[in-house]
């Protein structure tokens, strides 16, 4: 028994040893086969995985304002790495101490011995071909400094690796922040950056990279495909007007403790948007550009009384015989119309159609719409569709909200819907969509699409140009337009917005005050607005201001939003008047047809001079990039030769360079790359700088630049194949066009009116004088009271008489025939 057990154990042990031996033989055979028979195959595969083509990102295009001031640009920064494998032992041993000293004193995050130890360990390990020396990214000027250090100065044999990383920079800070927008790493974003991503991003290149411990190292084998820079986007935005719009809006939001607000300023004829401001209250109580309330879903609301312009247009189109001095009986300020009780802020009694609009009478507008369309509500909504209020505008930026206009076929339509829509409820529009409609009234009935991008450019070449797009060549008759113009002027002359009436020009517009709908009911919080155009006789600009949920006592469009409109209108008019003054006396006489070259990069100045046939004489020794140019004079020709001399102020990294004579773009490139923060004011070229050239300037120092304009060009710019940053004055070669940046703090010298509406109880009890009729005819009187008392449930039972400046004393007896007034 014992012998059989022993025999069994021995057998099992032998089998186990045999199995292990066979397995070992199989492993050895497999290793031998991979090593010798298939070795070439696997080594080739590993080489393919270790060395591969990787995309090289393109430089992102710039975003410009209407005068080509830079609103967003990309500045180059670099990650610093090192390939110790390419440095021979003798060179490394001779210079490692010096390199460690430079690294320690430059980055100041490790001691000299620590950097020396790091370099020594990397060089001893022959498998290490890539080591990140520091996590900090350096600028272009610092890159040049590092490239001159021991070991690194040997170029490719020195092993220095500078990986370029473009960072987005906005010279104007937060100005038009939401409009300019952003794109994140996931390719999501907002604004122009997101909408025009494909144009701005350019086309990535391709280069060979080797996978090494710690990352990838570029392999320069001559097969690199250079990336194609992105296109530039030229917008229609005016920097000065944008600054003014944001400033006026911010002050109004703070003074009224409002939730959010937006302002849009547009040219009437072209539809070009000159300013768009969006500010919302953050959790900490400050105001930031969090959403694009101007045209996106966050700003789509019931417009309230600003929509009464569309209702009156529909009424006049349906009944051309109706005149603005016909009488409407609005009763004691409360009346049931179409099954819904409508109220005014005070009793108006019998007033003219014009006074209905001027006083923003809910009862008056609702009665006019009910009288003309009660038997056929579809006719009313068809007019709204003809005006284009039910369709999006096709705005160039992504994210436009879809308008909502209720239709009689909708299940939600009720008998109260007609009179409720008449005063701006049970429908929703974004502010930009309301403005486009008002702009059509200002533009002789021609409705144009709002436009914020004018051109797509590559250097100085226009790749794509956007012309004004006509959405509707005629939204209504000329007779209707004349009536609407007169009523809109009356709103500012003697109506709800009389507090913003200017003295030296005329404004036409309409106030709006809409109750907010929350949790299934209308509450006593308001969305205020003012929309109109100016100057009223020859409209150039249209504008809308919307301020939501003011909470410091003022609640109407006349008190809250209209003053912002007036502020911006004053800025526009003051600037336009200044631009029309004679300029000849301020243009200096030119003594030479040759351009005056100031300063810039040596290669670029030389290229420009060569292209225009201007002889150049270079006095630079070859290492200088930044030079200053002076005109060399000879006996035959005056100022016919340009002499390029090294700019001594740029040669010392720890000193302030001389930025005078540079464009803002060149100044930013020069100073920001040295770690100097720039604050600029004015337009044109740099004339003054707060830190004198040559003074000490450490990283983080701040310099204020004062820019001054130069003489206007007399010849068209020459087209060159690539962007040139060189600054040339007088006969004008600006490539790209000069960059101008006004200070955010430099405001218009024209002080806008900030007069608030006085209490209407102090006014005379007589009604305003209505304008004379275009033709004599018997006056209509709309005085049949609606005795139905069904309570309205789908909209507020007493919607505010939108735009009313204050609660006022009742006006009970208005006369229709008074002293005639000149029609607009």
C-alpha cells in the first residue's frame, strides 16, 4: 500500500517536471522565433508606432472691429523641453554647470544643484530622449534668450525643444466678451469664435514625431507639412460705440438693481450692427456677459408695448382710411375687450389714435385691433407674418432664438388671444427680431437682415464679402409709414418718453413695459424696453434697449431703458457731427511722396521698401530683429532712401523697449513677449509710453501706451502676399491696417442727458396737440363700449400701460381738433 502511494507521488512529480520542461521549451522556441525569424517584422512595427505623423495646429485667425482694431488674436508661447541624447559627452560635461545656473535663475523654482542633478540623470539614461525642463510656458522673447544659452545654442545638436502653444489674447479685455465668444477644448463654445470656428481655425499641418519617455519629440526629416493659418474675421462692431453701449447699460443695471440687460445698435440702411452689449447679474452681485440676451433664447420674452407698433401697422394696412387724429374712446381706464379686461395706468377718456400710441394705451390699441380683426383673427396674424415676425432672421451668429407668434389654428388660441397679442403678450420675440422690425420702419419699409460680420480675410485679401441682405423690400405702404413715423416721434415729443427728448436732433421710438410670466401667472415684475431710431428725419441708426426686472422703484421702459437709448444716441450724434467738421487744416503738408518709415521688424521693413521700390540701406549687423528707420538725404533726392538702424532699446531684456511709432499690434507683440502688461488708449500709432525706453522693466510690469492718429491715407494700400507688422506713415502702406484701441476708460466728451421722467401729475391736464391730418375728412370715433365682462385668464388683467414714466393724474377730456402739427 505504501509503495503504491509512493509510486503515485513520484509519477505525479515527474509529470509536473515534464510539463514545466515542455512549457519552458515552448517559451524558448517562441522567443527564438520572434527574435530571429520575425525580428525584422516586429522591429518595423515598433518603429512605426514609435515614429508617427502628428498634426501641427495652425495659428488661429484674428477677429477685427469695423476699423480693423484687433478684438481677438493669438500670441505665441512655448513649452521648454530637452533631448539629452543628441548632446555629446564632452559638450555636456563642459557646459552642464552653466546651463543649470541659467535654468535656476530664469525659472527660479529650483536651485542650481537640483537642476544640475536633473540634467545629469537625464543625460546618463540613454533611453531618455525627451524631458520637460519646466511647466511654465515662455514667450517669444524668452525663447530667443533660452536659445542662446550654453548647450542650447548648438541648435539641433543642443537638444533644446520649444513646443509652440498659441494663446488667445483680447487687447480690449472684456469688451464685447460674449459676442467675440470662445471655443473650448471640446470644440464647444459661443459667439464669433464658435460660429466661425472653421474659418478661424485654419488647416493643421503635419510633422513626424518620435515617441520618447515623457512625450513626443519632433523629427526634422524635411517631410513636414506647414499648417495654414486661419482666416481673419472683420466684424461691423465699432469699438467706441461698443464701449459706450456697455458703459451706459452697466450704469442702468446697477442703478436699478436689474437682473440683466442688452443693447443693440444698428445702421438703418445696411443692417450692420455697430454695438451689442449683454450683461447679467452673477451670484456675487456683479454684472458679467454670461449670455447673449440680444438674440438667443435667454433674451426671448413677451415684448409688451414695443409690439404695439406692429399692431398699429396691421390696423393701418387693413384700414387705410384710419387717420392718426381719429378718436378712440378709452373710457375710465378699465374696459372689457374681446373677453379680457384691459386697463391703462390712468384714465385717458376720448383721445386720438396718435395719443393712444403716445400714451401707450392698452385699451386704445386693443380696441383698434379688436374692431378691425375680431371677425377674422387670421387676417391679423397674416399681417404679422407678412412683416416677418414669425420667422428667424438668419443671423450670422449661431444660436438665434425662434420667434413665437400664436396662430388662430393653435389649440392654445382663445377669444382673448387677439386683444392680448395686440399689446405684446401671448407671443415671444428676441430683442434683435424686434429691432429688425423697427429698423424696417426707419428704412422706408425695407427690412434688411442684421449683419455682424462684414468680411472674411486672409492677410489683406478679401476671401468672402457679405453684402446687405434684403428680407422684405416693402413691409407696408408709404402712407402707413408716414403715420407710424409721426406717432413714434410723438412718443418722444410729448408721450411716455418725453424725458429723453433731445434739443438738437429728434428721436422716434416706443417704450415697453411687460409683466413677467412666472409659475403659470403674471407677476408684478417687469421687463422694460425702448426701441427706436435717430435722427428721426433722416434715420441713420436704430437701437433697442432691454432691461429685465428692475427692483429699485423705477419699473417702466421710460424710466429704466429709455435713458440708456438717449445716452448712446448722444454719443453717436456727437461723433458723427465731429467727423463732418473740415479736416484739411489738420492735415500737414507732405514734403515728399515717399512714405515715412518708423519702426518694426527688419525683414518686414526691408520687404515693404523693396515692394514699393524704395532703396534701403541696412546698418544692422545681422542679429537685430527690431530696427528703427530714418530717411537718408542726398543732394539729388530728399528722403528717397531708408536707412535701417538697430533699435538699441530692444537689445536689453531687462529694460523697457521703445514702442513709440509702432502699431498697437507690434507693440503688443514686443512688450507682451517680454512679460510686460500693456494698457493702451487712443487710436493710431504709439506716441507716448508711461515707462521711458531703457528704464528697468521686470516681468509683470505695466506700461500705458498713448496712441495718436496719423494723417489720412491718400493712396490705396499695396497688396502683399502675407501679413506685415511694419509701420509706415503718410502715403500709407499699412499691412495689416493700423490697429486702434481706445481706452475703456476714455469715454465720449459729450455728456448725455440723464434726466428722469418727472411726475405726470405736475403736467397740465390738457391733452397733447395731435398732428394735422394729411387730408381733410370726417373724423372717426371709436366709442362703442364693450359691455362683456368675461375675465381674461391667459394674460394679465391689467397689463401696464407700457412705457408710462410714472403713475399720473387722469386726463379725462381730450379734444381731437386742435392746433395742427407738422407731420414727420
